[in-house]
C-alpha cells in the first residue's frame, strides 16, 4: 500500500535522513517514516506554540485579577481525542500492511541461501556457488533464506531498508527488489563478538539479468580461470579465513598461515601433530577435533560448503605461505 503523500517526501535520494533508496521496500519504508515525522512535527509545533502563547497571554500581572474561564468545551475535547485516534489508526494500518508485505516473499523470487558465521557472510546461489558478496539482478524479487553457524547475526542493507536476524537452529527470510544498479553496503546489525564491526560485505546489483547470469557463470568456473594457489587465495578472502588467520605471522583468533604448512602443531589436549594436507583438510571440515594450544575453539565447520577441489586450492595457498 502506497501512502497518500507527495513524492518529495519519499524521494529516491533521501539524502539528509537516509542513504539513497535502492529497493521497492525502501520506498514504502521512507513514506511511512516521513508521514509519521511530519504529523508529529506539525502537532509538536502547534502544541508548543499554543503553550507559549497562553503563557504570555495569561501570565500573572500585578493589579490584574484572574478572569473566569470556561471549564468545559465538548467540541475541543472531541477534536483532540478523535483526530489523534484517526491518525494513529492510519499510521498503524500503513505500517502493518507494509510489514506484512516485507515478511511475505513473492512466489516468483530468485532464492539465495545465506550462512552467517563469525565473522563473515556466505551467499549460496542455486547452482551451488558460494560468494562472500551478494550479487543480484535489478528489477527482480530476491529472497534470502538465512541461517547462522554460531550466534545471532542480523543482515542489514541500509539502502534497501531491510534488516532481519539470522538465528542459529532455524531459518529466517527477507526479500527485496532492487531498483538501482550499483554497490550497496551490507553489514551485521547484531553484536556477535570481537570482530563484529568487521562483518561487512556489499550488495552488487547488476543492471540486467543477462549481466547477472554472465557474472555467475564466470564466478562459478573459478578453478578453470585460476591456478590452485590463486583459487585458494580467493577462498581465503571470501570464506572469512582472513578474519582469523593472518599471512604475516601475527596470531589473531586463529594461527597464522605463514609457515604453517608442515610445521609442528601442539594441541590443547597435549598431543602434537604435523600440519600436513590431511591436517588442514580435517581442520576445515572438523575444526574442533584438533584445536591448537593457546587458541579458542571458535572456528565453524565448512562441511558442505567447500568441495574437495576447493579444499585442495586452499591447501595450495597455505603451502605457498612460506
């Protein structure tokens, strides 16, 4: 439902108040916001102005006796009761209908699965390809079906005016239709731990469905377009490894990758082992099975998210970090 307010109140370049609108959801959200804002502003100015006027006009003055005033005015009392009631009903209705629309994905949506984990996003497309950035075509309904591997996250795209919690143990959804091609910030709006502020990605809206399909086809053929080491670097940057594993020897939330391959590892249970290819593979698929001493067991599993070829590429990348 569109609000009966001038277009100037819901301009696509909202400017001072919001970032530019990037979706149909944003148009309705901004309309509701500005409608409520201007109604509240009008009554605030009216009430404060009358209050100041009455304070001045009826102030106490020496030698002037107080005048007897009316104690009851039915018309005035009905006005200040009925008008606000009608306005709040309108506010509730436009807000409620907009919320129902936002919570009901269209049946013709393009579906993308989302996995949130500390501290990265993984967007899985229908062909199985997983990307750390959200790519969508302009002018098509897109539905995100989201789940968390660890704690509560919240996927927020300010330009789309959409935000939805991503909860472990269940699926949540949000949908939108992008109206402008370009890049938009995407971030986590729910505090999720030490690196919460780094859980930032972006939405890339392609001008046409053809452009989107070309990107998806090219991105999906990463092993054909890159060497194993280059592909491994891609997965290192896009699967969240960069958040916890440095390449310069600095320990972060996880061990550094510099000099990791074939090095001696001491584990939290007192045992030791060598960081060979089997160890790296197991650490990716079952990260809690061999926790390195001095580090917390916070790494999520990538089982089902990486193929054997993907893992081989990651191993090649780690092996190159001498």
